[in-house]
C-alpha cells in the first residue's frame, strides 16, 4: 500500500450488511471517474489531489480513513467517501460518524460568504462579476472552479449549509436553502480579497443566468472551493470548449509558459462573442461560430477536434474539453477509443446538458 500523508487524518467505522459489495462498488465508481485506486485484499486506497482515502472491509462493516494535506482537502474527501458509501449502501442509510481532525468543525473550511462588488459585460452575452471575501489564498491554487451558493430571491439574511457528523452538509429549511451551481474562477487577486467569475447570459430560465442578470453590488452569495484539477503540465495542449468553458480555457492560456504549444478550439454564438485573450504561448486559438444555431445542436467542436493534427508520439500532451453532454461523449470516445490517448493525458468534461439543470439526472 502507498504511504499516506500524515498531516491531517479522520476515520469512520460504519456498520453495513454487505460491506464487500459496497466497498467494491465505491472503488469501481471512483476508478470510473479516473481517480487512481490501489486495490488491497480488504478494499483499496483512492488517491486524490489533496491526499488519500482508504476503504477497508471489516466484519459487519467498513472502515474509512481520509488523510490530507489541509483542512479543505480532508473535508472534501470525507464528503466524497460518505456520499458514495450512502449511494451504494442500498435503501437503508448507514450511520456515518467521522472522528479525528475536523470532527468538531461547525463550518466547512473551504466555504466563504462573499459580496458582489463589480459587474461588467465582456460581450453581449458574457457578464463578469467580481466577488469580494476574506482569506482567498487557497482559491488561488488547486482547481479552477468553485461552487456558487445562490440564496432564494426573497431571502434577505442568507443561511448556509454546515457540516454534519458524516461530513455531508446539513441544509437550511427549503424556503431558505441556496441553489448550488459550478463556475470557473476567471481571475483572482487573493491579496485584495477578490475574484472574477464570468457568466453566460441566456435568459432567466436557469438559476445562474438569472442571478447574474439581476445581480447588484452588495448582493451576498456563498462560495465553496476551489474544485476540479489544477492546470496540467505538458508540452502540447488541446483546449476545447464552448462559452461555458471559455473562462477555463482563457485561464489556461494566460497561465501557461511561453514554451507551451497546441490548439484552442472555442465555440461561441457569433463574432460578437469573441473575446481578447492575452497570452504568451504558442497555442493557436481557433474560434468557431454557430451563427444562429442553438447551443448544443451543432457538431462544430466535434468536427474541429477530429481535424486537429496531433503531435508526434512521445510528446507530453494535455487535452481538455468542457462541452455539452453529447459532444462530451463523442470527444471522449474519439480521444480514448480511436486515438488511444492515455487517460491521464485527457480531461473531457460535461459542463452542461441541453435541457437539463446542473445535477439533474436523465
């Protein structure tokens, strides 16, 4: 078994009727989401960016142990392991009580209450909102994304989720419960205590777009993060996405070294949605325009990905895609099944699904 980080540690001993099945199902699920998992005779160890999580079968139950390099990472792994254990345990919800570091926490360590301080339209359908809060140094490293907690429109004093003994959130009553959506940190100034997030404006039928359209300086929201993976190290990059992934692609381009090479494929509605991205890399940006077609109804990105000339074998590459669900399936299949690219070199993601809200199942 791999050596575990020893900075912070938490354990939960959970009674289960069929622990072998549950542990196997959870570990296979994590493998399917491309987390490295080392199997053992009694279970396995999943390696996260923040540390490692052990799941081990014991008579009549499961021992879970999370070890992490910081509080936010420990809280994240505790919630991931608990939620998946509950998901695969069947109709009877198991009782999970974490002990050790973070067990007495009354707030999530990576949660911040933040205030809208500035609003600016970057293009006709992209609005940049600046949020201000305390202690944002941890948001400047790690993943590029964050969870936005939007209070109900008629709530003047927001209430936020707090951690339960199982590491999962205890939510406010339904009439005060915030809605959660995922966005990208476009730019951050941790010293000033601010970061920018870009929102695609597409009417008031979605929570995020409606909030961004109506946001005013002084509005309060909750933020938890960062989430996702940090920018990968490679020599050649393929960055693919529509408007929803444009902030992440732009942040990649602005952060990468001048030696970076590759292609960025960005789909937007038309030329008015094209943005100026200042970068010093050798990555060529190719803009693709729908010109009247609805988002998620074209094969522009799929066709463009297939047309890209990949670098010679042996080149250290990183290919990422943030796209609609159907494009995600096609691009992932092409990269993995046709090009046979290594899983560690590609990161295709579903940023949204046509006709579905975030988190809504088919």
